[in-house]
C-alpha cells in the first residue's frame, strides 16, 4: 500500500474566466470547490487507477469536518492529527482564452511544536504496512523547515522508502534524510540548487547526477511544463517527447506525475517506466477540467502514446 501525507490541506476554488484583465473587471463563467492538497491529489489519482492508498495529515478545526466529509465522498479516509485554526483556501483563476492559470494561495494557520511532535508519533504508526510513502507540498506556519527530513528519517527506521515533492528548504533539507526519489519542477529544482532558471536539460541532468552520486537520492524526476519531463538515476537518464493535447487545466499535473511514479515503482518497473507512467497520468489530468484528477480510462488512453528517449549524459 502507498501512503501520502498532506501537512497543509486546503480548499481549492477554481474559477473559469473567458479572459483576464490585470487590474480590471473579470467575470467568472463557472467555478468549483475541491477539498485538496498535493498529497490528497496523489491519493485521488492512485485510487482512481485502482491502487490501494492511505492518506493522512493535519486536520484544521475550522472547516475540518467538511473537509473529511468531502474526501469520504471521493473514497478517501483521511487519518489525521487535529489542530486549531482554519483550513486554508486557494483560488485558481483559469483563463480559457490562453490556457494560463493564476494561483492565489493562503499560507495556512499556525501549528505548534507540541502538535508537530504529536504528528511525528502519529506518522510512525501511519507507516505500518506501507510499501512507499509520498511527502509533498507546503507546510503550515510553525512547522520547521526540516520537517520532511525528520519524517524521512522516521520512515527510514520503518524501512519505508519516500518520494519527496517539495521546494526550497523543504527540499534541500529533505535530501539530508536520503529519500528514494524527488520530483520538483524545473523552476523549483533550479531555485533550490542554484541552477540557472532556464538551464538546458544537460545542466539540470548534471546537477541531478551530482545529487545521486553524493548518495542523497536514488531517482530525480524533473517536470518541464509543456516540454514534458525527465528522470535520472545512477544508470542513466530519460525524457519524454510531448504530444499535442487540449489542456483544460494544469492544477494537479505534478501530483499526477508522482502518482504514476508510485504505481510504476510498486510494480517493480524500470526507472524509464516511472517516467512514462507519471507523464501518462499527468496527461490524463490536464485534459480534465479544474482540479479533477486522472482516471483509469484516461491513464490507459495516454500510456501507449507517451514516448521516452534516452538522454545523452
């Protein structure tokens, strides 16, 4: 069974606009509200593709009951540590005229160190019976910047490998715990590791190989937006060739890549197949509206279309 952890859950309100005027009047054509968070997205994609998954994280007092009920309606039983404060709300403004999404995200309520210690004890129990766990997303105020490193070290004691999807200090500190894999996007990777923002693939791959060679991580997957994604391990690197798609939304695309990687890893497939599965899952998500995640029929439709080629390293 795969586990996912969401330390900073949220409500995602996706507003569909027919155009966007900065500083002007913008009218909403349609909107939807989804109970979400990056780990929640990974769980939902896995569930919709037939994988067993355990989902957990913090549950904020204000809005928490509705959050749990909303997840149950989607088949997700959310195991949690309850904390004071209000569930954050994120606004996604999707402009159908140019396919661009503008995000306005709240940072989340404060969580005390006492509650963080309680969560770490909870996490040790949460890991029982898992074959893999995903740590992803931002953390609430009050949670230390090395939070993911601490959780990875707990998972290591329980012999549960970790896929980490984070940025900045959460990612760089998390690497000190030696996760199985990381999955930043190109901007997050460049910002975290001091690589030029628009660096060519060879530069990104070179930095990834340095991290792998130093024993900090075994697999590095970097998503490249409309250019697809790449993945590196000790034996080589691979990238996908993008295919023409009608993009309806981009939220959850990176989370879908993580879900696909989990499915391939649990099936004991090759690293290049982790990339294929991840991109097929992402393609299934971005061709659905709002924050809807890839379904089994979407994944099965796109998987045969995903082409992977070896990188020259």
